[in-house]
């Protein structure tokens, strides 16, 4: 970070403790029922089974990870859903120690939410330099109503690697350190293996960031941009073995998304007003706007804070002092993105 040594160990630890406590609070009483309760009656059972299968098959026959012994005689049965491998590896020690599938599922569910908030804090801390404001960013990213509405969808809670991709991308573009390029590649790969949907989101967002940085930065920075692209390109290599079985399953069984299906499940403007039935505050009030898996309400506080931030940026005073890691160009980009989000939500 330019002119800034970054967050100290004490600050990082305090942020971790804060998000750990909030994870327990936001999901209460899940933390006291790790071994005997699950988030829902359907997807959670499949998820628990997949997490254990990933461990068993990794030790027994990793090259046939996707030949799961379900839905006989189907081949590549694991490719009918998320493989969850990027999250499952965190639970391997628990499985090896004899923990039950329900216990492993619950621990990893809460761990994914905790890590998502903590990673978002780290990205916001780097961009803003403000540890307190970054706590809010972590809360919004990790626990906004949409994430809680999707609690049954385990993979959607494993969004930690998405902000880490952009943390290491910006750090590499700012400092040019090879270590950050390596960490960028690791985060990029792990993000895709943890959640296929986040992989698509990350690819699109990374393209936008790289295009913007290419335009804003001078020719002397183009080498770093090419280095970042190379790091992410090399990071696709570990993803390929996980992607091939999905392609084989799609070809074998004629799996294809049709326009009607995509239209039915695509977000409509009204969905951004639905908080979901799990939300005790806004759920009943916004129930009439609910759609199929369409509870995208971001929360009132997040919108208010975004509006305040946009207003304050518009009244921005003198340029930041030397050593501030946030360039005026990046602040203008943040303003433009905030305005775009407000318009889209409207």
C-alpha cells in the first residue's frame, strides 16, 4: 500500500473477533446446534453429503471425484450441482477427526460467512484506509439480507475469495510485488473452486477493473496490468480439472439453459424490494415483491450509507495528502460505481 504499512496485526485480529461474534449473532442459535440442526431440510443435506464425499474421494480416487455414487446409473453425478471443493478442504481435518457430516456442514457454513465479511473488510481497509468504515463494508457484504435469504445455498456463503481477488489485484497494480501476483492467482483459482457462480461474477468484475485501470494508468503501469492478466490466466489451470466434468455431463445428458428458464429466474426490479422470509424485520413488509430466489433487498442502512458516501464525495475537499493509497482517479471510479448501483436499484 502506497505510503501505508497497512493494518497492524492487532487491528486484523480485532476485526476477526468482531466478525466472528457477528456471525454467531446473525445465525443464532446455529452455533449451539452444530451437531444436531441444519439451515434447511433439503439443500443442507445434499451439501453435507458433498462435503464428506469430497474428502473421501480425495483420499481414495481423486481423479474420479465427480463420479459420485448417487443417481445411479448417472455418470459425473457431482457435476449436477456445485462440487464445493474449495470450501470442503477447510473441513477435511474435521472429517479426519471423526466429526459428523452435520457438524462439518455447520462449521463450514459459519466459516464461509465469517471469512466473507473479514475478506471484504480487508479490501475496504486497503481502499479506504479507514478500519471503522471497513467494518461496515464487511457487514454489508457478509450479512446483507440477500445472503441470509440464501442461507440454504451453502456455496453462496463462500464469497470470501471474491474480495480477496480484488484486494491482491489492486495491491499488485499499486506495488508491483510478485507476492501479490501469486496471491491474486491463488484467490482467483480458489474462488472458482469454492463457488462456480462467484467465478462468473469475478471474471466480469475483473474485466471491468482491468479495463478501467488500463485507461487511467500511464504507460509505465501497463506492464503490471499485463502481469495481473497473466496471473489470472495461469490461475485458470487448476480450475480446468473441475470444469471438464461439467462440460462432459452437459454433453452427455444434453444439459442446456434455455431463454425461458433464464428469463424466469432473472432478477426483476421488484425483487430488489424483497428481503426474504428469513428476515424478521423486512420480510413480512416486502413479501409482495418476492420472486423465485429473488430476495435482493440490500437493507436500508446499506443504501443510506452509500448515499451519504456519494454526497460526501461530491463535496470532497482538497486532494488526499501524499501517501494516501487512494488516488483521485480511483475515488472518481468509486463515485461512478456508487451512482450506477443507486440507479440500478431504483
